[in-house]
C-alpha cells in the first residue's frame, strides 16, 4: 500500500500509540476470559482491566465516581443510552445548531414519542449561549464541533445550567483526549475511545453524575445477581449487560495511561501549531474558502474548507489519489452545514493528530495548491 498522509483524525485517530497495540495483543494472547463471569485468575485479570481503565479515564477527564462510567462500543451508543434512558414524553430538551446525527437522530425518534426538542439560543458560532439558557429538562451540546471546530465555554454553560436546574449533557467526541477537559462540570458526558483518546475503534463510554439515573436500555447477563430477573441495582453492572469488549477496553486503558504521561495540554499545543499552520497557509491558495472560527484558541484541531467550483467529494478523491486522506461531505452533521450555508454539498475537513508532522502538513498544502492550479 502506498504511503498515506493521514489527516482525518477527527474521524478516528491514526496511528495508535504502540503501547495500545501491545496491550490489545497481550490481552488477547494471555487473558482472553470474560470479565465478571468466573472466579479464575484469567477472568479476574479481565475484570481488573475494566476497573483500571475506568479509574484512568476518571483521572484523565476529572470524572468523579469512576463506577458511573459505562463502557459502550462508541460515543453514539452512550448518547442513546442517556437520551432514551432519561427523556420522557412531555420533557423539553434543547440542543446546539451543530449537533452530530448521534444526537439528532435519537432525538428525532424521541420527538415522535412526545419529547419536545428545540434549539437553544446560540452564539455566532452555533453553540449554546450561556447567557440565554432556556428552561428545559436537558441541554445537549457538542463540546467542540466536528465540522467547524468551534469550542464550547464549558464552565460558563455549566454554571448557567446549574442555576436553572437544567441537566447539562456534553458530547465530548471532539474534545476528550484532544483538549483539556474538566468533566465534573457537566452532568452527563459521552465520548468515543477511538478519536482523541487514542484507543481502538469499537470503544467508548458515557458517564453520569450521581443522582442522575437513566432507565436500563440494555438487559441481560452481567455475571452479578444472576438469580434475579431484574437488572442489578448497582453501577456499572446495571448498564453493562453482555460481555464487554475487553481487548478494546484494555487498549483504551493503555491509551489513557499514555495521555496521562504525555499530557493532553502538550498534545493540544502541538496540534494547535499544525492547525494554525494550515489556517495561515491554506488561505493563500487561490479559490480556497475557509469557515469560522478563525481564532485558534477557540477551535478544535480541524479546518473545514472548500475550493470554489469544485465538489468536496471530488476534491477529497483527487487528494486521496495523491496520498492525502481527508474527509468530505456532511460529516454526519447536516445541521452544522445548514448553519454554515454549505448544505447539501458540505465541505472538506483536514484534521491533524498527535502523530502528524509539519512535513505532513506541508505536503498536504503542496498537493492542494497543485490541484487548484491545474483546475
């Protein structure tokens, strides 16, 4: 396979740290047992992996009560568990104008069943305005947009929600592991393992503050209270029916340890330099259109752009032919593109990661410049 400059880290981080791959392999080769299902040493080792990963995630993201972390196969599953486990007919929920389909689609189903969904008053970037939080049961918002990169003022919104008794739910898909985050400021936090947290695909979690008790959505064997038909009343077993993805969670745990040692702030600083380099130089290429925010400190590590007169999918295909992997289209987020007025074609997103180099970015810019000049 030809060498590819991978600039699609907002979709899934790549490559993974070596420690992640080694931990997954070791778990498959040496443990292999079901956590919580047996009393032998291999099963206990599997259970220890889940416990230690919960503890590491709680430390990394400042999440009180690690047992309130529920492992899922991705952020989407965690969001579904929260929304469908908490919202009832007649409840009001407000969202930003930048929501991913992971939020929009389950809310559409709930809306058909009587839940009232509305847009929160938003700022110029489409994020909820802390000064205008509506009186609703729950406010759901991205921590950082996967389309524009706009970053939420979490502290201000948390304070505003608390003052009005609004449950504050954060979709941290584009922030967890990439930008320092105090998870204790929200009531519910969902995140995937495979993006900024540098874990494998098929991993994720949702965390609930104590006192927030969603209905059980998934029922089955947990290895605990097996004599009862009802799900266990204690966490995390209450919401983790079925066998967990132990090798994947082991990899996520290793990735979390990597981030704790390296520091999210240092990764953020490095990625910000690359993103600023892209923003500064891409606008010097003729016919390239970029979108706000432009302040690098208010932006996740991604840049959305278009080339005037070129379909985004065609552009991404041409770039791929030149060995540069980008993401084009609507990014599973049509409302954000409506907000930007880039709907229905969408745009092209370039997102450097922790392993991206300045050389990679320069090659991307060179290939893009060559494409534009030969149009």
